[in-house]
C-alpha cells in the first residue's frame, strides 16, 4: 500500500495489476514465476524497512547517550562553578592577607633590578669616558651601545621608583643628576649623525658604511621610542628624553640640505648678467640630474625600504625648488617695481596726485597684488610652499 491509500484502493490496484499480467492463457504458466517475483520484492522492501528502522533506532540510541553525557558534564560544570563562587568569596580576605607578601615582592623586585644595574651604576664615570673616546674615534656604533646600556640602567631604576606607592622626588632627581653626563653624550652622538647625514650625497659615494651606521643608530632609537611610548600607555612612565624622534630629525636634515643646495647655486644676479636666471636654472637642472643619479644608484641600497628615499628626495626637491622659483620671481619683480618707482619720482614731471592734491604712489597696491598672486601660485603647489613664501 502507498501512503494515504485505503485497503479497498490497494485491493483494486492489485486486481488491476493481476488482470494486466494474465490477459492470455499462456501467461497462466507464469503465475508461480510472478508469485516468486512479488515475494522477492516484498522481502527486499521489508529488508530495507528493517535497515531504516535499525538506523533510526541506532541514531536515537546515540542521541540519548550523548544527552546523558551532556547532562553529566553540565552537572560537573555546575558543581565546578559553585566551587569557584565559594572560592571567590574568600578573595577579598586573601588580598588583605597577601598584602605583606606583595610588599615583599615589590621590595625584592627593586633589589633585583638594582643588582642587575649595579655594574653600570658603579662604572658610570668609566663608561662615560669610554663613550666620549668612541665618539672622538668615530666608533659610533660602540658609542651608541654604551649610551643605550646606561639609558637602560637609568630607566629601569627610575621605573622601579615610579612603581613605589609613596614616591620621593629627591630620589628621582638625584638619579637623573647622576646620569646627566649620559644625556650630553647622546646629544653629542646626535650631532655626529646629523653631520654625516648632511653630507649624504658625498659620503655615500666614498664611505657608504658611514651612512648605514648612522641609519642603524637612528632605527635603534626609533624602536626605543616606540617601546617607551607603549610602556607609558601601560604604566604612565616615560623616561627622560623620550621620544627622541631621531628619524624625524634626520628627514629635517635632508630637507635643509636640499634647500641649501638649490639656493646655493646662484652665482650671479641681474646686475652682473642679464641672463642670470637662465644660467641659474640650468645649473640647478644639472645638479638635480647628478643628485638623482647618486640617490638612485647609491642611496637606495643603503636606506631602509620604509624610508622610500627616492620618492622622499623627489618630494623634497620639488617642494624646495617650487618655493625657490616663487622667491626668485618675487625678488625679480620687486627690484623691477622699485626701479620703475624710482624713475617715477625723479622725472621732471610731478608724480601723480590724489583727490586732495597729495602726491601718491601705486607701489603699495602693486605690492599687495603681487603678494596675493605669488601666494595663489604657491598654493597651487602645496600649502607648505605657500606658508614658506608668506614667511620669507
């Protein structure tokens, strides 16, 4: 029977099926064959039903077993949570009991930090003298390592003092004064680095290792800055002199050198040569070609990829050259305006007069218009160039 089929419907359908199978006399001989075929089909269907039922029963049995296991686990978790809640009730009391242990731990951690830094504390004068000699001998990496060791010792001790519940400002002040010469050494080392970076385009051709050394020190200091700032967020402690921002200072040095190279190539003026501007711009063009050959072939391998030194130099040259050209146009226009104004006042005819018969000059209006036009032109380049033009 099919699903939803009544017994009468099934009987009628079976009757119709038998009639179709036994329409001729010779088919009566195959009745037994048909009967066995139907029996096999029934057996097969029964076997499939038994298998399906067995599978369903196995699934139900497995599900019940898992539910039983989950119930046991939930009971164990509930019991564990109860134990935890009972234990947490005792935490405030433990906090009071362990206060003495906490104080002892803090005291011993300070002692441990002091013991680790004793060798640096007792040898600070010797280390400072050794560092001075390293700087004088040009051994900048060794000098920087000594300075970093001294800074770490000072910062660790200051940090331990910072963690004390009752801080004594005099102790921090005395410690900073004891390490004061180290700060001077750091500044001296920085000056040596800036001198090297000022000569980058020349030094990189002859002694590129000097450039690499300077950049390694700058990157070390950059990492130290990042560590100090991250610790400040966690503990509100920032060591003296941090962040140094030496990478930012390095880019400022590069920018200043580019500006000086562009402005330092003006060897003539309007009075000495009427084509002075053409000659000046040609000298700058040749200098730029030579500089960028050096930057691309020599500087790029020496600088960290994060500096993007080629594009950085392109931006700096573009910015400073634009500002320089605006300045040249301004100075040239100003000289010409003053020259014409002078001729206006020394000619035989009287100067212009206003409505009150007072002599007047158009120079202030011309200067105002000229400044506005120069600022508009500078603004099309960048806001930095506009500010530079306004200041100069």
